[in-house]
């Protein structure tokens, strides 16, 4: 396989923001142009580039690059002690084996983040609309463990109804 330089770039570096609002907006617009935004934000919590920018300022946001080109994003939300909800999207040009490679790289880096107090995270929680079969299969390939399917686990803003979601988790013990 071709050699790829994968990096994870945090939005917040100390107290300074790494990405401008314009850059964050552009990442969202790329999701829109690749038809992933509505599925990633199925609950309607983000419906515009401005809303995405504001949400990412509140999350633990990371840009994934491959050879210095934006390849995807991760944002951690709902942080509680040493776990957080994990959100991931890859850009279309990486779909396939490269998405698997960057996914594994990112999980390894983020689950092992530490400071002088120890690990920052012991577990990540995933909540994935069951209809997103590609994402559900991707989680299994990455080593996520299935907690189960919850009926009405996610709200579908467009339909106005809740639908089933796969709940899963990832810990250091899941690393492949």
C-alpha cells in the first residue's frame, strides 16, 4: 500500500484555535457536497456551516490529514470524566482502504492521549443510525464493541421520527 503521512490536528492548541471559522465552514460544506452532512447530523443539530462552526468550537475537534490534505474529522462530545461520544466522518477521496487506515490511526492516537494525570479517555461511545450500514460495518472493522441496537435511539429531523441506532464502545483493549 502507498505510504501515507497521516496526522491528527487538534482545533484547540492550548487556548488558541487552530482553524479559522472559514476553514471550519469549508469542512462542513465539503460534507454537504459529498452528501454526508444530513446523515452525520441526522438529528438536525447542525444544519448550516455557521452551526457546524459553533458546534466544533464546543467539541474536542480534530482534523485528520493525509499528506497534508484534509481527509476527515473527529469531534468528541458529551465528555464525562474519561469517556466521550465519538463522531467521525471521512472525505470521499479516502473512502475504502484509506478510511480504514486513518480510522485505526486516529483511534490509536486519541484513546492514548495522556497528560500528567494519565489517560484523557478510557472509552469512546458511538451512536450510529442503524440505516447507515457502511458506518456500522466500519465500526466493526475498527474493533468497536457492540452494546446493542436501541429502538428510537436517534431522532431523524427530516422525517420527524426517531429510528433505531447501534450503540457501541471503544477502549484501549479494542485496539487492533
